[in-house]
């Protein structure tokens, strides 16, 4: 991205399609579709994106802890699903009792 001019209220930028996509939270310009397609006069609200970035940066430890908790929960759910999918292992029941 390159600053190519200045106005009373800011700057005029030259940016590639991928750089515009990055500003909007996408990886590549081909992900910008519909009302997000770059065109002259398009306004990109950068402030909410910046706030989201700052939020996650300030809470890095909390987010890491949450991710670990979610991994533990996912592992438990996977275990439950395995048991439900095949309650009999090597001719033995898994310990889940079913009434007569």
C-alpha cells in the first residue's frame, strides 16, 4: 500500500486488491464479493476492525484459556459420540446400562 496523495481530511492510498481484502479481514481479493467488491467511492470502516484486533490482543491469555477449555470439551464430546456410535467393544458393553 502506498500513500499517493493527501486531502484536507486524510490521505489517498494506492492499494492492491489483496491489500484491500486484508484490510477487510479477508486473505485474497477474490473473497470480496457483492457489496464488498472494491469500487470507487467504497467506504471501508477500519475502526471496528481495529477495535476487534485490540480486543483480542488485550485478552490473549483469556482467549488461550478459552481455546484450551473448548479443546477439552470437544474431546469429551468426541468420546461420547464414539461410545454412542459403538456401545459394544470386543463383546463387552461399555458400561452403559439399558433397562429391560
